[in-house]
C-alpha cells in the first residue's frame, strides 16, 4: 500500500492507504478528524467541504493520492488558537446552526467564497451549493455578509 504525506490543519501526517480511498475516510477514520461530515458520498450535499491548498473540495470524492504533498484544512484548522476565524464568529453571532450537521461544510464554503470574492453579492452567496436541511440559508447569508465586513 502506498504512503502519502501531507499536512492536515498545519500538522504533517503520513498514512498508508489505497490511492483511491476517499480523503474523507482518511480524515475521519484514519486520522480522527471529525469536522467534515459524511452526507452523500458523491460531492452533492457538501457536508464534508474542506480546503486543499486553499481551494474548496469535497473530500468524499477526492482520492487520498491527490492530497500528497499538499495542505488539507478542515473546520478544525480555521481558528487561530482561541481566536475564531471571522466566519466562525459571524456564524455564532447570527445563530446560524440548528441541527449543525452541515455547518462545518457551510463555513468552509463561506471561507472559500470570501477568499475569492471579498464583498459577495446575494447572487454570489446563492452559488454556494451546500445543502442545509434545516433551511438556515437566510442566517447563512447574514453571517457571510457580517464576516465579509470583518475580513
């Protein structure tokens, strides 16, 4: 079995897994990183949204081999010690979460959006495709707008 070396939330890891094992299984089952959630396994619900070298990915459809030599960032890697990321702060201030299952992926998608588009329009925010079964989209939009003002 091949060995892959990469960083997860700033910490180097080496892991022996099949090349085609989904990165989500590596994160959750092999490394114990539980923030990215399994929802659909086909990249549609986006509950697992994370970043690979700063770009938004759905690790349920990204093979482990693609992470080799790169930086994987999950919701656990956003805060700087005790200081939350501005998007995390805005999420709490707007009381976005209901059940909370999709929130790590929602937050990671919002961070990626704000990196690409520092002052997003409603149309930009609406292009986030993460599914929230509780329907907190209005509060998600408010939190993204609030975070954009902080960044």
